[in-house]
């Protein structure tokens, strides 16, 4: 049974004159049509009204927050009065009550139980899988070929996440899981832009979109529940995350039955981790390769660092701290192209923000994409400049001027996992390949759930001659 632990008032009555300024909106529909057709353009325009802006008062009350101090007040100071609410409502079709969608006491409990599974020492155990899959993947690449690097990174991170989460690697299973995820992504994107009543109606109707989504969901459920039953029956522990979650014990539970996660909770959490961790990392890598391809001098420095530190051998977690330039490249890439381009909260109690009273039942969005390109915090904000990330610069930067992984008690639980995975993949592939920009392609943003490039990211691959003196294949 699905458990909602927080109640949000749907549509608070508001006196417009008591709210922060913002763009004009239409009667009845407010900004919903503009939000559905081009949310980013609407938010860019709204940001011109100030650091806290009323984007719409109907059919939902929505604010835009773009000052780092206000974002800190929202994510940290007021964290007990805000949750996900309607902002992730459609994700529940796929994720149920996993960490991304859960609120209140359920979220706190699940986070407490899951946090230790993401401890550095645990995650380091997945490094070998990451480098092995990266190496195996690049062996299929051809010199001078043109590839869609977005698709390549998506395939690679899919294999890694399916292996680390579920312990599975048969190609057909991985492919079907990937297809189910794509169907869910399309479904959530389309349904997320529809009014609630229409969405609920269409969710029960056999439209082709709904059928494709439900088919994929049934496959995911069958696979995950099958694995849970198998592991519970055999008593065998794998080292995948699903096995770890099956063994979690809640020391604070009142009775023994509540000390373990139910099958459904394990299902919801693993599917959540899968959905939250697969595409985000692929998108981060895609934009990083794009930026390297369009800045050949930076790509050369990146490769020189890899050659110097690794000399052709596969990277390990211990190497990561010795690759400071690669780390700055990735940091700067996630500044310009934050894979989750906007993060938000919904109030279930009134809060005060920047001196304004925000009623319960309001949505507040704090888009990384806007804040991380704000000239108040970043000189030449549209320039790709990894060297800006000096220790002094980091020290002086307001905490929430750069937050690709969010913050406060809902900070991305997979941050360490994602950093390690992205660094190991960059280091494995960058030693052997140079990426070249396709001059016929103009990169454009597609800000849906994540910040995918519109139309993929075609690129030319060039096998490196030195390649850190690595043999072409072991
Ligand atoms: C580059 C890759 C990634 C980026 C940019 C990213 C970004 C984010 C962001 C912005 C949030 C919302 C934080 C907030 O609301 O304050 C989030 C939450 C989350 N992420 Fe990630 N993420 C990435 C990779 C991963 C990975 C690899 C996993 C799992 C293995 C993961 C699992 C989650 C989960 C479960 C949440 C919900 C946490 C909660 O609400 O308690 N993410 N992520």
C-alpha cells in the first residue's frame, strides 16, 4: 500500500498584492501553457523580476528562487516545512514511495536506513565494475567514426547501474530495462505537463503511451520482485545495492517486523536509485565530452594529466584525488550544464523567505541552470573555464551558487557514487580517445526531467596514438 505521510493543501487562497513581483499571467490557466511549452524561457524571463519571484498564482502557486542565500533558507533552514509534494507527483507512477518522492517521516526513515549504503567505503567496491564496463564499451569504438556520445554514455551508465544495483548483466535484460526506463521517462515528461484530472484519467485509459509505459513497468516490477524473492529464498548475499537494502536493519524500529524494509520498499528504492542515477550521470558525461571536444586545448591538458598520473593503466578510486584538472573539468561542466537543471520544494507549512510570507501548498523552484550561470557569482558565466575552480574561489563562493546535487537533508544520496563513476569513465576513455566536435551539429538544451541535449550529441572519435602507451586490447 502506498503511504503518503504529508498532506499538502492544494490551492491556497492568496492576496496577490502580498506576494513578490513577477510576470503577468493569464486568467484561470496562469502560466501553465507557457510552462508546458517552454518552462526554461518562462523562468529566464521571471528571473528578471528579482531573486524571489511569483511565477504564477493559478492553477498552482509557484515561486522562483534564484539567490543562493534564499535557496539555503529553502533547502536547509526551512527543511522541516517543505517536501516534494506535487513537484514529483508523476514520478510516483514509476518510483512509488522511494527517496525521491517520499516526504516527512517516511523520507527521514528511508534516508537514515539507506545513507550507510552510500558510504565511501561501500561505493569504492563498485569502482572495478565501472572501469571494466567503460573499458569493454570503448573496445567497440572505431577510429574516425561518428557516434552519438549521448547514446554511448547512456548505454554505458545503464550497464553500470544495472550491475551495481541488481547484479545483472545479460545484454537482453539490460536492454529491456533500458527500454522500460525510456518509456517511463517519456510518460513522466508528457503526463507531468498535463492538468491533474486529465493526467489521472489518461493514466487509466489504454492510450499507446500509457500501454507502453505500463508494459515497461510490468517488466521492471517482474525483474525486481523476482530478484527480491530469489535473494530472500536463497539467503545468498550479493554485493549489489539490492542485496544491501534487503539486509538493512532499523535499530530504532518498535517491533521486529518493522525493522526490515518490505519487498515493496526495496522495489521502490531500487527503482528510484536506478531512475535517479542512470540518466543524470550519462548527461553529465555527455556535456563534459561536448565541452572537451569544443575546447581542444583543455582536452589536451586533461589527457596530459591522465597520461602523467595513470600512464596507461586503468584508474582506481585512489587515483581520483591525483586528477585535480579532470575534477575541475567535471565541476565546471556540471556548472554550465547541471544534469538536474532545476530542483524544487513544496511547502506543507507557511514559511518566510526573504521577508515574504509563502503560504502552505506553494511550489518553489530553484533552477541550478539559472543560478550557476549568474554573473554575480561567476565571471564570464557562459565560458567553460575549469581553471576558475581554485581553492580560494571555492571558499568564497556562496554554498548555493553551485549545487548540481541539491542540498540540505535531501542532498543527492548518490553524489559520491556519481563523482566516482564519472571520474573513472572520463579517465578510462580519455586515455584512449580524443573526441572531436562535429561542426555540422549545433548543441541545444532539452530541459525535461534532466538536461539532455536536443537531438543527441554527434561527435567524431579519434584513437589516441600514444594512448598513455596502453595496449589496444588486453
Ligand atoms: C551526475 C549525477 C547526478 C546528479 C547531477 C544528481 C543530482 C541530484 C539532485 C539535484 C537531487 C535533488 C536534491 C535536492 O532536492 O536537494 C538528487 C536527488 C537524488 N539522487 Fe541524485 N544525482 C546524480 C546521480 C545520482 C546517482 C548515481 C544516484 C544513485 C545511485 C542518485 C540518487 C538520488 C536520490 C535517491 C535522490 C533523492 C534524495 C532524497 O530526496 O533524499 N543520484 N540528485
